[in-house]
C-alpha cells in the first residue's frame, strides 16, 4: 500500500506540472514531463496488478532477510504423531497465541473419535540443533510476487526467481506412518524451554536418495536431499 500511495502522489504532482506546462506552452520541457508521467502510469498499473504470496519457513523463528519479505506470524511446527496410522499428513505452523473453536462445537462426534495434533521434534543433529529439539516455524509474506516454489534437490533458484531460503528435506522415517515432506532451513533453530525433551509427536528425519527407479547418476546412493524455496 505504501508503494501505491507514493506512486499516486508522484502521479498527481507530475500531472499537475504537465497541465501547468501546457498552459504556459513550455514545449521544450513538455516531452520530458510526459515521458515521466507515462513511466509512472506504467509503474502504478504494474503495482496494482502485482499481488503477494505466502509460504512457511520450517525450522526458523523468523522470516528470511530478503527485500519484500515480511513476517505474518511465528509458531510451532505441528502434525500427527509418527505412530498414528490415520489423520492428516500435512505439517502445520501452529501460532503461539491459539484461539479456541466455538464453545458449542462440536454438537457430536461419531464414536467419540477425534484427530490429534502434536508438536514436532528434530531427529538429527546439525549446527545448533540436537535430537528431540522442538521445531519452530514462521509464515512469511512476499510482496510484489505471485508465486513461491519449493524445489527439492536444489540449492539455487531458476533464472529471475528470488531465493527465500535453502535447506534440507525432512519427513518421518521409512518405518513410521506417512507424513509430509518439508524444507528445513539450513540454519535451524529450536525453542530453549523444550531443549532435547523427548516427547516425540511429529518426528523429522533427513531423507536420502535410493538408486533404482531414481536414476543414478545424476543422483547418488544415500545422498541427503537439499531444497530451496524461491519466489517470483
């Protein structure tokens, strides 16, 4: 909004100047002023049609320091327990200030069953984190962008895309029930108050390539899979 307000102000000033020059018949300065006005109109129209996009950075308490990227909220990485056969597989970024569902919800629940959501813990050590550290997350908004994309097995973005963050792919291990693949930031953080407390819940392990149906080369047997998140 600030960018649009600034463009509107510049547009009004130049439009007034052009009208004034027309009145004074100052033809030598008029072409330059009209050119500036056309550029501002184009920029204004471009800013109006450009939207924004949102993504989650896993393993961090804040958003990347990238021009145009801002925090929506921070939270705790949550999901189903590694030992639960059903329920959802998606990871959720649960905010630190939860609000309850309506007091009269639900009217009833079939067979008194309900899904359950847990926090998440790293199951590997790297840099500042240790096994059983609780995993933070942050939801980020990218202004003047319309798309975000997580690319597995890459650490760089396609041409003209902006790098938001890079890291490693993590999920449950192959003896646990299904869960989502997420891109953990390569500089992961943890919560001080829950350091190395083994509550399990949603467990996160790195993943490695297995040759066969996955061609090697270009992949290598047991190589850990990197990831990058890009915006455009």
